[in-house]
C-alpha cells in the first residue's frame, strides 16, 4: 500500500472510531497529509505503526464536576484531561474553560500540543484539558468553587513529573490560583504541578506575556528571512485575551502598528493603533467587553459581529499588512483570507490554535501568502511554562530579561527548525510541512526507541 493510501485509511478509520470530532479530524488530517514526504523517505514509521499509535491518546480522563452556585443550587459540568503523548516528557498543555469544550476539541488541542512541544526543543509531552464551564457572568466565588471541584478530581492524575497543566481560553491567573490552592489543600504538597502561577508563589516572570511576545518574535524571524521587518507594518490582531494583549504590546515594541482587536461580540478598529492601557484595563481588570473599550476611547470604531461582513468578524476585512489570529479555532475563513489578500496582507501568523480553516489554508498556499502555523508561532507560551518548571525544580526565580532572552532564542530556533525542515523536504518556506515533520520526527523516533508501549 502506498503511504498516501495508508494515511487515507487511518483518517477514515478515525472517523469511524471517534464519531463527531470534527476539529480532531481537521488537525489529524493536516498533520498526517503533510508527513507524506517523510514517510516516503523513511519506512520505519510505517514499519512500527507510528501513525496508528500517535493518533490515539495514551489516556483520556472524563469526569463529573459538581459545584454550588451563588443561589445554593448544585451545578454539573464535564471535566476532561487528555494525556496524549509522553514519549519525550511529562504531559504538558493548558486547561480551557469554555461552553464549546467537548472531547473532540480536547483531542484536537492535545494532538497539536504533541508537535508544538517537540518543536520547542524541550522535554515536554502533549496533553490538554478543560471543561464546558463558562466563567463569563460568574461571580469570583462561583469560579473559585468550580475550580476547587475540578481540582478535586484532577489532582489524582497530575504531578510535576507526570502531567503539568496551565491556562488556555477562560483560564488565567485567577483560575490557576484557585486550582493551585485546592491541589495544595488536598495533597499537602507545594509542588510545581501547574504553570502560569502567581509571581509570589512559584510563577515565572514573562509567562503571562510569553505567547503573545513569542508569536511576534516568530513573525519577526519569518519576515527577516525575506528581508522584510515589522517596522511600520499595520497589523490586524483578533481576540482580546492573554495572547492578543501581549501580541499588541510586543508589536508596539518592535515598531509595528496594531490596528485591531476583537471578542466574540465584535471588532475594534483603531487606525492609529489600539490603546493598550485602555484594553488592559477593560479586559484584565474589569473582565469587560470591547463595547466598554469603545466607550473609553473615542478615536476607534466598534463593529459588532455580523454587521460587516454579514456572517462574521470585521477584523479580517480591515486594510493591513499582517494578520495575527489570536482568538480561537476556525476564526479565519476562506472569505476572510480573500479579503486580507485583496487588502495587501503578506503574512498570516497564528497566535491561536488552528484559527485558519482548511479552505483558507489552501488559498494561502496557492497564492503564496507567508503563513506561520500556530504550533510553531504560539509555542512561546508552553516553552516559557517549561522554563517555569525548571525554576521550580531549582527553587529559583529568574529575572524578566533572562526569561525574555531565552524565549526569543527558543522562538528563533523553532523558526530555524521549521524552515530548514521545509528546505530538506523541498518545500522551502512551507512552514506547515516544516513544523509538522520536525515535531513528528522527534516524537516518532523517541517512540521507536522506547519500544511498543
Ligand atoms: P483568553 O480566554 O485570554 O482570550 C480569548 C479571546 O478570544 C477572548 O477575547 C474571546 O472573546 C475571544 N474568543 C473566544 N471565542 C471566540 C469566538 N468564537 N469568536 C471570536 N472571539 C472569540 O484566551 P487566550 O488568549 O489564552 O487564548 C487565545 C488562543 O490562543 C486560543 O486558541 C488558545 O488555545 C491559544 N493559545 C493560548 C496560549 C496561552 O498561553 N494562553 C498558548 C498558545 C495558544 P470573549 O471574551 O468575547 O469570549
Ligand atoms: O496551547 C498552548 O500551548 C497553551 N495553552 C499553553 C500550554 C502550557 O502548558 O503553557
């Protein structure tokens, strides 16, 4: 059987084995198809059935989370932790609290995390977790009781050398604090079992900034390769959470102009540049919406969802040089990329996980638009989480500058690895193939060396 037929067979069987997991099929399809040149050049991966093994999580834990809301009623949510692959290190990956969370979303994120973590060059395996709990509109006490209930089950499955969760959508400093407090109460151990911790109790400086900063460092490396820079570039950023805020901050540092941000309800267009302190005040302090930002900042335009275009976000329909999708999966569609292309966009740099739809990605390839895949461009967050684990192991805390220098070096190495692998496989500049092949090769070789486990 040819390698292509082998891949197709695996992808078909996946849909039969795990029905209704569209995001997971999308992620596996993209990775497996891009491995074709590697599989054709080295028969070991098929000989050892690596593809069949790597698409199945080592363990998926699903649990009930019951907690008491402010009116005294018992509420029930699903909790998940997918421990996908530990070939190169303990499971590592974030926790997402969002009503859309289900097993398919957890598996897509966990699967992507395997290759992302391998690309960092650090010893971390892939995992992901979360809940369909929606922190929006909940009081602090409700969020605390939910986090305590969630950790009351999760603590049995994690450990500093076993599985180390962190934040993702809906899980920031507040949630990590409540989760850590409950772990400590249940086990009596002050252990580095989570990253993204508070700076007074084991957190790493620059972890909060790391995903956004890393995404911009990655874009800088890519542009420099083609004798371009970020200086004076108009950048459309989506999202207004952790990744978007620190993308905007670093874009200003490097001389670019971030002209937008968005949330699930609308887009802010600020031609002369987003007001970063207003954005931080609205999002990090009040946990408010962008309508509130618009009321503080008179020079900007607020465009509600579905006003323009009729069925989506205005953020990709603004004139810009570079797009930084930093909100969520499948947020940048075929009609969005056509609008970006028409408006002169030269690079799409993924800060979020899998924000570009497959047809938009096809368009990007055929029109030779530069493209940084999320598993490479947003790896700065998890890489800095590993730096936090190192600091915890030696009970030390490095300076902000020290962590930032390491982050910059890691992002530049990830770019180099993905780019050089694309050259090795005769698709120069195709970083989707470069990143997937480089990440896969490291994990797959380790699986072969460790035998059939
Ligand atoms: P946050 O929860 O801090 O922010 C998420 C942002 O995305 C919010 O502005 C939210 O708006 C917006 N958003 C969510 N869903 C939608 C939607 N359907 N349409 C439009 N906007 C939406 O999360 P993060 O910033 O941490 O994560 C953003 C992305 O980056 C995710 O894909 C995550 O997996 C990825 N990522 C995060 C890392 C990290 O370290 N935090 C590391 C690597 C990747 P609203 O508030 O209205 O819901
Ligand atoms: O998607 C991701 O890489 C994250 N949410 C960060 C994971 C981590 O362990 O820091």
